C-alpha cells in the first residue's frame, strides 16, 4: 500500500464534496410551490432563473432558490474536475485510468458551464454544457471503472462502476429516443447523469483507505 499524500487526499475530499449536489437538489425542490416531478421535470428546471410555462412537462416551472442550484452545480463541477487532477495516484497507472480521469476533468468543467448558465436565460451554453457533461461523464466512469476492475483490491468496485456507466449510457439512449415521451424525460435524464457524480463520491470515500496501486 502506498502512502496517500496531502494533494491526493485533497482530491478525494473534493470528490466527496460532490455529494452536496444531491443534498441541495432536495433543498431547492422543497421550495417549489408547483409539485416537482423526478419523472417529468428536467434537472435543469431547478436552476431556471425565471418562471415559465413548460411545454415539456405541461406545467409552470418556477424555482425560487434557483441560485442555490446554480452555485451547487458549478461547485460540483469544479470539485469533480479539480479532484480528477489530484487523485491520479489512487488509480492504476494504465491508459484507461489516465484517459478516464482526463475525461472527468472535461465532465466537471462542462457541469460548471451548466451551473453558470440557466436553461431559460442562456440556453445555448446550458445545453452545450449538458451535451458534453452527460456522455463524456459516462465514458469517464466506464474507463476508470475498467481500470479499477483490473486490480485485485478494487475489482468489484470497478465492475460496479463500469456496469453503472453502461446503465447510464442506455438511459441516455432512451432519453434521446424519447422513450416514454415527456412523462419519463426526467427519469431517463437522472439515470443518465447521476451515476458519474455518485461514482466520484464513492471513489473519494473508498480509494484513499486502500489505493488501487
């Protein structure tokens, strides 16, 4: 087992801090007067800066604490990106790990773009960030999972990560294919987008205790 230095531990802590993303989703959702649906509503609706009638969900979108969402998503993205730069020593020194961590940097920066640009006021930048963050995050999760799966110590975790990435990719395909229509948009989006963030949190907690190298 190698000793984990301060920079590497900082990276792991940054990944664990991505968990605030999920906590604040519930906090912001709780401030809605119109019921918010995880099946229908887009994640981005929580960060909408104005109130508007959504054709996709057939109801008003109005998020009083939208600023909290924007800050949370931006922070999560920066923590993901910075953490990926620092936790390299926790992963095997193989191409899949190096490529996966690089893609996690890209994913984090794209998520920060999403947080800084609400869906209703700077839509083009918001969509661009989401279009990059979700599929790139899935590939990053797959590669880092495969890298860990090659080790005896973290074989099971790696397989779970790779499997989760595949599930997320299938959900993204169903989202793009509009399976279930608007009634299931929010569900597919969450299954596609959440796994990579959960993956970072789990790795940030688990790997420093027993690095894979």
